[in-house]
């Protein structure tokens, strides 16, 4: 039988490597959210349609650009009635202000906002806060809010090697292959893969090409992992 789910932990750090805990280092979640959202996206550049001299056009394609960091969202509940924790309070203003300060404070040492790690069961998310919205409800006779719902959003922070690998899938350090389309030249393809024309001759030799400009349509060319010169 599964035991009760542990409380969600929100840990705060001064640095992106998360080696320097902030003060306070964490915020106690009164009650776990009913759900959370994880948004993942992929960005592409649209290749323009290429028109050959004979009037034919190649179809436009989507060229991978990058994988942006994910986005984590959830709702956290604050309650001063004592129903959730058995401790009655006049309102939720103090708790919501503390949470706001915890998320949005600027560290005096780094002059930067904090980095966070969210842990809930097997879920671990590393990111930085992008939004905090409060919805106050259930008011006392004098107008003080007794309950509040905090809508929180975090954007993933890729300071680790995994993020670097994700966003460098098109690095010239990896072998790439391209199928020649009408209007393609070796110079254009080298620019597309390597970002420069430095390796034009090396690619021509690698593919045993006799001409840089006249490429047979439909042929697959290989672009080896050649390091670009240091800038």
C-alpha cells in the first residue's frame, strides 16, 4: 500500500549551480497542489522555398532551431481558517507576503533573483520564477482575506550539461547528412551546417565532389564533425 504523498518542497538558491542556499532556504507548502503543469516546446526556423533556374520549386521545410527550457506551473493554497493546519489566524496576508518575498527577492550579493528547485515525489524541476498571481477569497467581516490561491510559474534553468546537449543538436561536432535539392550549392550547405565556408574544400574531398556548384539533385552529402576555428 502506498503511503501519504510527501509535501512539495520549494528550495531557493543564490547561484545557478545551486550550491549556495538562500535565506530562508525553503518554503513550507501548507497543502500539496491538486495538480501541476509541465509545458515543453520546440522552436523551428522556416526554410524559404528555393526556386531553381528551370522554374521548379522545392518544398519549404522546418529546420530545428532549439528546445527552450520547460515551464512548470501550479496552484498553492493559503488558508487562515485553521481547517487545513488547525491554526486559526486573522488573515492570510502575512503568509502570502512571506511567499512573495521568498520567490521575488533579489540577492544583495549577486544583485540577481533566486534559482529554485521544486521537489515533489519523483518530480524534480529546476528553474526561475516568471510569475506569481494571487486570487484572494473568503473574506472576514472587516474585509481581510481568509483564503488565497497562488498561481506560480517557473521557467527551466539549463545550467547543466543536459541542457547544453539539447540546444546543440545541430552542432558541427556531429556528423550531418543533407539530401541535395534543386538550387543547392555546396557553399550554401556548408553555411547551413557549419555557419561558415571554412570547410568547403574538406567537405568536397570527403564526398569526392568534382564541382562546388553543380550538385546532383537527390544525392546525399555527408558533413563530417569538423571543429570550427576558435574565435
